[in-house]
């Protein structure tokens, strides 16, 4: 009987993988600070990310940056070590260059887009393999509070911008203010059915009137 359930479980995992359902993928830990309308205020601790700058328009740059960092975690590094995939991937706009999930994307001061994969929690900067590609950088993301809007569906630029506007509108009436540019966090592979996807728009925030 145990063998039957093991088989059912394996089939379930296979079907889940076929449709892009996440199973066992590590995500950064966080605590929920407050609920603000549609937004969740979360506190994240420090994390390590592998990042690269992609070129082209928003979606082309996402693919370019993803390819560079994916190469690193799949063994394009000095020790030829594979690093476990995490979720999400984050995408964001910023004025400076600032795999768990997310992968992040943002613009740098030259107009490129930054893509980040967050590293599994067991690693330190010292224990991570060194990238072969000089375009891939390992950085520490400091602890921060984030306002997060969760949604399903497509991840194209128009959809991201629409949800970003909702997040920014909700923040105006709250006691929180953005401290950086928004990011889009993508938790699922591209072939995941849209209604099964988990996407998020996030922005680092602080209280408008601390204390």
C-alpha cells in the first residue's frame, strides 16, 4: 500500500512540474507586520543574491539577466557547483545598481535592468562558488520592511505596471512610504498556467512617522 501512495505522489509531482507548480522550492522567510488594504507589510532579514544586468526592453532584459544568473547557479562558476533554485525572481526599477524567490529586475543608472536570484539560506558569501561570468555579482541584500501586493495571471510589462500603480496608490493613504523603487517578484516558471501563478509587486518601506 505504501508503494501505491509513493507512486501517486510521484505522479502528482510530475504533473505539478508539467504545469509549473512549485514543490519544495525554498523562499526567503519573512514575518507579517501589518495588513494595509490589499497590501501585506512584511519584514525580511538579510539575504544573499546573485545579480546581473540585462539589456533591451523590460521583458527582453529580464530574459537576458535571467540567462546570465541561471548560468551561474547551474554550474558556470569556478567550482562547477550547482546551486539550488529558489523563489521568487525579482524585477524592479531603480536609479542605482542596487534561487530563492524572487528573481528581481531593476534598471541601473545606464538604463539596464537588474535581475536577482536569492541564494539558498545555507550559504554565506564565503561559501558560495565564485562566478565565471564577470557580469554576475554576489551581493548582500540588507534587512527591510516591504509592502507587497500579490496577484495571479500574466507577468508582462503592462500587467506589472498596472499592479505597481495599485501598490503605490494604496501606500499613499497608509502610514508607510516607499524608500526604493518597486520590484516585481516572480515565483513560477514561464510555462505555469496563468491562473496558477504567484506574482508580487513589492517595495521597501518605512513608517511615515516612526515611533
